[in-house]
C-alpha cells in the first residue's frame, strides 16, 4: 500500500505534485523502454565463461523488476494525487 500525500492548504500544491509525479512516471517509462530495447546477446558474454550469460540475464531481469516496481509506485502516487484534485 502506497502512502499518498494529502493535498491541503499548508502543503505542496496539488497541481505541482501531479506534474512532478507525472514527470517521474514518464522518465521511468522511458527507462523501461530503453532497457527493453537495449541489445542483449549471448555472444557478448560467452568469452567470460559458460555461466556469464545466465548471470547477466538474472541481473537484467532483477533490474527490470525494480524499474517496474518504481513505475507502479509512481503510478499509485499519481493516481492518489489526481483523485484529490477537482
């Protein structure tokens, strides 16, 4: 569960929060796309040994999962902020 900021008179303006989290959402989206399209070829790893490609694949998958988690977090924040705006 994501803790969403409460928009109120003494806090950050709701529109500012919306714009900032939308910018973060777009940036993470771009990072996900860039990682997905980055070349990942077994021929680039075999000189390091027979397990290098599978290790690199595991690391890449873990990194991709972290980006997806960050994307989901920012999406929840943005949704919660937008729900409070008129």
